[in-house]
């Protein structure tokens, strides 16, 4: 766009009001011309999301892979807790002795810097890890926007199942049938403490064994075999607020909007117990950035949930023989075939024992 800057010299001697009017017009033109290029990032309810305009520029396409939506509940206790977490962690930093301790330097840096988000849609200081460059990764990670703790330098890629083989083998050797039978029995008990998560559409229920780092003893007692298995698993995050272990039940017609987990120090394991058979446009699916995952019963998948991800189950009327209705009511919208998955949070394997201990001290389990 041409702007006759040289003509502005003719305003010398003009009134201050006239100069101000011309300057305002020029500013408005510049803003209008460049508004479409602004990277619009907002914080709401403890979650970060970006405009589609910014997302398209960041990805170089019209792909929706990196859009993040806000938590649908303005009174969400979990999101409110996240706001206070970093304030508390900064206060607790004084508990870490020896300010020059190299082992804890990047944890201290992460807390002081906060979970910054770069203007290209990726995280600052994380590294993209692929099978071919696992030891020499250096590019930013598109769509990685944790809203509490971002530790720089941790290797990152959307799907990380292969780095948690011990956990995978433990669950797959145990088998889904034992877990499913125990879960169904637990849900018949009046002492079962199940919760309903907020979703924009549908219904998503969870039965926590570990909730924000604390064991839910009534549910642990109802699921002794599952609890024994996960408690023996290396890398579970008990004692840290970022750690959860729960059975997730997603009803037909449910959509969990794109979001990011609170931190990149954990990986999230899914072990499917029930995956209803459905046409490709109705089957349950998980999307992590631009990767689409469909669950298979008894087959583990682990992903980095600090990268934008979403789950959906459009649903259908037919299913396989192992599918079941959980807590459905005759003639109600709840009636249908549920997707059931055991979910376990695991420490990122790049963290040292000292770093894990420090993070647990700085972000302790919720009461």
C-alpha cells in the first residue's frame, strides 16, 4: 500500500488537531491492513486457545489441527486450581537447595519463565522427536501449549507408545477382560465414586483410582486387580498433582473439544477395554495434532497430551458383541454403546529422578 509520507511535511504549521486526525487515519489503515496477520492468543478459564486465523498461518494450511478451545465450565475447579499452581510453585522454589544445582536448573527455569507460547504455534524450547532424529531433535513442536508447566528440552512427538514398553506389556499381559469385569462390578456398588467431566456435547464419565496425585481409596478397594497392576507400574505420578489414573467412559454423541494438558512432564497412556464397532464416520477416535488414532481393544497407545488433542465418538446403533451399555436408561439419550478406556499418566522418561522429585515437591498432590 502506498502512503504519501512526503506529503505529511505539508502539515507543518497546521493545527495540532489536524495533525492528530491525519495520524489517526494512517494508524487505522495500518491496523486494518495487518490485523489478519496478528497471532491472537487468549487465556480463558486456565486454558489457552488461538484463533483459526492465527492457526492457519502457523500451519501453512487451513488445517484445524492446532485450534484449542476453552474449558466449557467457567467454574471448573481444576482450571481454577491451575491458576494458583504456578504461584504456589514459585513460592516453593526456595525449598530447592543450591541455586546452582545443574540437575534442577531447567525445572527452576520452567517455573520462573512460565508456559510461554511462541508466535509460530509451537512451544518454546521443546524439541520434535522422530524415530530418525531422536537424539538430534531441535525444531519447535506445533500445537504444544501446556498451560501450567513447560520444561524446555524434553523430546516430544505426538505418539510415544514405544518409549513405555514396560507399562504396555504389563497391561496387555493382564488383559482387558479382567479389568472390564472388575470395573463393571465396581460400578454396581453404591460406594463407587464416579465423576462426570465437562464436555461441549454428550457425556463423559470417569472412575478415578488416582485423582490429581491422590489415591481414591474407595475406588481402589473396588478395583483391587487393576489397582495392584497400575501401582506396580514404573513411572506413575502418584504424589504429583499432574498424575491421574482412571477409567474413562465415553457415550455415543460425545465430543471432547481440542485442548492441551497442563504440562509436558507427563505422557498419557490409553488401554482400551471397549471400542464399539462403527462406520468410519461414527467410530470413536482420538486426534493428537494432525494424527488420527482409533483405539483397538487391548492395545496400548501412549501420547503427549501437552500437544493439542481431542476425542470424539459420534456413535451409531450397532456394535460388536463385547460392547455394552453402562448406566443407560431405557428410552434416554444415554442409551448406547460406550467406549471404555483405562487411562494412566506416566512421567516423561527424559526427566531424572531428581527432577521428578522436585516437580512433585513443587506441584504436590491435591488434598
